[in-house]
C-alpha cells in the first residue's frame, strides 16, 4: 500500500499551505479582536484566492471550478484547517448540493457562486431539530406557482455574509415501518426575499468572526422555480451531496491539530525549567508522544475515507469514524497543549487558548460525537440482524 502523495497532490498541499501562511495567518489576531473579517480584507483575500486558482476547487472544471477529487480536496481542507474558519471560508468551496441545480438555477446560483459573485449558506438546524433532521418544523406549503414558507432556523453558519440560503423545509409526510416521517424539500431562497429575516445569533466561544445566525421565515413566498430537486427529495439530496461534509470537519481538525503540535513541540524544546527544556521531562514528553500518535491516526482515518470516496467505496461509518476520531483527537491535543504551555496557554497573547476554544465545537456540528458513534455501532449490529 503506497501512502506517498503524488506530485500533483504535493503541489496542492504546498500551494495551499503557502497561501494560508502568507495570506490568512497574518490576520488571525485582527479577526479575533474584531470578531469579524473587515469587508475590504475579505474582498482582498477572495480575489487572491481566485487568482491563485484555489477558489471553488471542489466544483467541476467544466463549470469553472478546480475539479479536485475528494482526496485532493481533503488535503486542501487539511491545510486550510491550520487557520481560523473566519479566514479559511474566504477561500470558498460552494456547497456541493448546488450541483443539483437545473440549468436555469445554475445560471443564477451555481455559476455565480463558482465565480465568487454570490455566496451560499446551508439552513437545516432548528431549535427543536438538530441531529434529528426529520423533526424540523419549518414548513413549505404549495400555493400555485409558489411555496409559502414559515418557521425558523438557528446555528446557520455565515448566513450574515451569504447572498442566498439553501433551505430545507418539510413539505409533507409519509408512513414508514417506524411511523410517520416528514418529507423534506430543498429550496434556493434569496436573502432579500420578503418574509425572510436574518439575525446574528448569540456570541459563540468558538471561531470568532465566523458567525452563527438565526433565520426567520414569516409566510415567505418562494417561486416554484427555486425548488432544488423534486418535492420530498431533500433528504436524498443531503445524502447524495452533503455526505462528505464530515470529512471536511475531520480534515480541518487534523490541520489544526498539526499546527498545535508543531507550536507545542517548539515551546517544549525551548522553554526551560530546572535547568533543562521542559520537553525532556517525562510528563511533558509523553504528552507530546500521545499527541503525535493520535494525530497520525486521525490523519490516516481521514485520508483513507477520502480515498474510498473517490473509489465509490466510502460508507457512512467510514466518514463517521474519521469525524469522530479527528475531532476528539483535536480536543485532547489542544488540551495537552494548554497544559504544556501552563498559564501562558490560557493567555490571549498566544493562539493556544484560541485553538483550545475553537476545538470544542468540532464535536458538535455536522453531527455530534454521539451521532457518529450511533452510525458506527448501528452498522456493526446491522450485519447481525440487530
């Protein structure tokens, strides 16, 4: 089994890492202080990402995207993960579900998103429907050539900077062996549509500058032409186009953990106590060893899942294992880092406390650790008829 990167893959890694180090990392302290990316800076970074050929790398080349396969995209996400979400999102990867657009929709939503002219956000989560997507209460009722949408969403990432919303809403129900289930439909909703209100959510401890928002739909009328896919097929669209999102979280967690380990190793090698570098004390050295081992395991799980996805062989448990282990490894690695840095690890003067804070949300969004364990255990038991 060959684990070495090919020349093209290594070029992608080197290019993205240089971009992150030169164009994104220098602005981290500013974004932390302001809790936002200044608009002029955001436009500058976006323009540089487009010029470098990094923008919309996940989209097909014939449409103007980068055309990278899943493994190459995972490597790119890993390198982008070395910096904060507020900055890395400016190297945009439009939502893959936009590839389900029909030609008319593609002209208005997909192609402008690939060119960097419009930006999307994905709206599924609700106050009473997080992990249980089918429990969503936002409804879309057909009224002639429109749908009338009412309800609310929360924890919607960067909706404040998006131009349109990829919305999932209930449009009916069906009977299943496990009872009545809601039918979910996807819609493309322009942010200036009457009846839609977007509001900044509560301040979050993780990822300053990458805002979570609340969306309120009050009899919001959306044309039938802006329905994405067929009515009632939104859940199928999620499975077809959004399954790799857990790999993204795993990859960014690996990238962030790698940066934390590099910084912590340097600190342990240069910080001296009792006449020697603190890394030479067994209590510190063993922590570094555990951090490095967990990081390597997380990276291998993540890259293996991405490789399987390119081969058409990735299963839900593959993605769940990568997401579960990588995010929990990041939590342990950042916690060890704070301990090794001591009191300085908690000071805003150094970025370690930011990495520690930012790590916490990774075990929650895109499916909690408990949901990932449920997916894995259910697959194991299913083979025995349980």
